[in-house]
């Protein structure tokens, strides 16, 4: 279910039976969407602010574009979802142009900070454009996607509009556009090439793999490499029977040749590819990745090193070979392969990889893999509840156990104490509000551990549960905005909470999941979740699953 459909479905339940949702109205729908775009882009409209069909918002929403009988509170973000549902119902080229322009908001030269949630707006618009199926609309989006500025007809042209059209065509998944999208892989504009690779990944055409291989051989940007490799991985894993073996091999060779050439996130994409396409040719390149972590060679780029990459590489090697060899002993892997390679056969895909414990550091049983970590600790009122029930001691007396917050503090101290001094950390505490312990990541040493212990002694429970605000604060640490997108120095997050979102800008669980997934698409931060509220939390489980992390329930 798309975000647009989901939001409108939620609104339907809040309205009396038979209430019209999308009646015709004036001004024209495209003018209303353009006005919404203008107010949002200029900062005059906040997604979480209250929307009204009349009064101060009458000019914005017009007559009839929002339901006449509205819920007690409707945000501008929810109102946008209703407008986009109307756009699908009233599909036309002018409406398509308005939605397409809005789907590029916050990109190009006018990038917005994460707190503006422009990615959420773009996702809503892309979901709507995916439903556009009239020939006129599709032809219009195709002309914009190939860079036909004349088709924009008087509207201010920006390259970000072309990027948005390319992404829309990819999500439309119509094979007619394959050739045009492949040509955009050769564009001089970096963002156009990235968007084309993403779109081809959605199309999943076996015929596109050679074009991706050529693009990968010429790629110089880390994010572009990662997107191309991810698109090729989807095609190889889903269309393997339709692919020529030579095309697969050329792509695999091109991907392997990129190892160590950019950053660890691009290398992680290569490792994920080698996990999906199981082959003996992967063994030596994977061993070489492990070797860089123990190398003293000054030519090894610091940006190519991450515990996330090291752990994943070790996991894939173990899955391919069935061998249990420590990840910090690549020379033993070399010896193993020298002995076994002549007669070796790939190990069956394991249900669960067995491995010796590789790190003494962890948090509630989840092993630490990254070097740059953020712990997010819930300090809401319910964290003052007991973590365990009353229990009898050996002398027959009944003694209260620790509270949930006390348990979290104790585990946090132990986790940080076990971290190597090559690590850097920050702590985020949240209830209704969100506070960072330090302004940036700080190295782990004796002073850091002592200062953290002092700070934890002053943390009390109280207030609501602003999970979205806390995650946004963590992902924004060390964030850098470049031409090709956002990046961050944070590698791994541990989120501990005992409840469901109840305060902050976003409280709807599906909306939070989508917003974090959208933001983390570029950042590639591993997000682990710990639910300390008793029972299970579907929300916390999905948050971890969608962002490459682990989930535990206590």
C-alpha cells in the first residue's frame, strides 16, 4: 500500500459514512498543488501544522478539494495526501506537471534540512505518480525524463525536475521506457545518472545489465557506484534465469574491481552482490577486504574501513565456505583457501551462520559492528516502571528490581566500557524532547567513560515518547550534504524504548518507518532496536529489519 493510499485510508475511517472525499472544486487542482508547493518551499507551511478547508487555508485548499466534514485535526501532510489522491482521480498533464514539480522539492540547489521532511513529501508525490497511467501523462513524464525542457512549457526548468521524472518512470515499471533510461546513464549530470540507475533497478529488465556494467566501469562517484551495484544486484538475483552467463560475469567482475576504490558503503554493496550471486570467484576478493582491516599500508583509505563492512564480509565468507575462522585473521583464510580451492565446492546456504564471537562489545545481546556509534535511550515516564517483577531474595525478603531506565543505564555503561578506543560515540536521550549528550561523536577513552557515567547519574524518567525526533537527531550527527546526496560519519545506532511513539512531529508508526527508511537510503546506517516494554513491538522489529539491524525484545 502506498503512502498516499494509506493516509487517505486513515482519513476515511475518521469521516462519517458517505462523506465525499474528493469532490470537484475551484480553483483547479493543479493550482492548489502549486500553491501548496510554494508555501512549503518558502517555509510558510509545516507538515505537522493544522490544515483547514476554510478560514485561513481557504485560498490554499480551495473549495471542495478537502472533505467538507473533516476530522478534529488534519495536518498539512495529511491534507497533501488527500490532494494527491485527487490528482490520481483527476489525472491530466497539468496535474501531472504540478505533482512532478512538487516531487522535486528540497533537491537540486534548494536542499532542505532533514527536519523539513522533504523526502516524505517527495515519496508521497512519487507514490501518486506511480499510479498515473494515461498515455498523455506518461508521454509527458518521458519527455521530461529525457531532458526535453520545451515540454515544461514556461515553468521554471531545473535539472531536479528531470531527476524526479526519471524516478517516476522507473517506479511506473513500464518496459517501453527502458532504452531511454539506459541512455540517461551516460548523462553529464551526476544526479541524472544516479536516478537512471535507481529507475533501472525498479524495472528489473535482464536486458539492462550490460548498460549497468558499462556505467559502473565509468563511475567515479561513490554513491553512483553503490546505486548501480544495488540495481544490478536486484536484476541478478531476480532475473538470473533470463540472463546470459557472460553478462553476469562481466557485471560481477566490474563490481569486484571497485572494491577499495571509494568508501565502505559502496564496498558493502559489492559484498551484498557476492552474497546473492554465490560463486568461487568471490572468495579471494572477500579475503582481501578482511586483509585491509589488519593492514599497516598507509594507502588503505580510512573511508574504506568500517566494522559494518568487516562483519558483513566475514559473514558472507562463512556462508560461502562453511569455514569458521576469525575475521581478524585473514592469513588463516588465505591458508584455508590455498589448501581447499582445487577441490572446493560451495557450502549450502546456511539457515543461520555459525561463527565464533567476534567482539566483546554489545548492547543487550546485539553485537557492536560499527566504530562510530549512537545510543538512543528512552527516558519517558514509563521507563521508571520496574523492569522485572518483585522477587524473593535468598534471605526470604522481597526486593524490588531495577527500573527499565536503571537497567538501560547499567547496560549502556557496560557496552561503552567494552568498546575499543578506536570507537567514537554519542548518546541521545529522549522523552517529549530530544537532547544530545555531546554535539558530535567523541572518541572512547577513560575520560569519556567517566563523563558518561556522571551524566547517566543525572538522567531521570518523565514525559512522552518522541522516537522520530530522536532518530532524526541521531541520523543528523555528522551529516554532510553533497551534490550526490547526504552522508554521515555515523555507522550504527542502538535505539532502546519501552513504548510506542506518542509525541513529536511524527507519531504514526507507518509514517515514521517510511520517513526513516527514506532518509537512511543515502546514509546506510545500521539501526538496531531494543524493546524493553515487555512482549513484542512490531514497530521496533520493522524499524530494525528495514535498516539492516537486529531487534531484541526484553
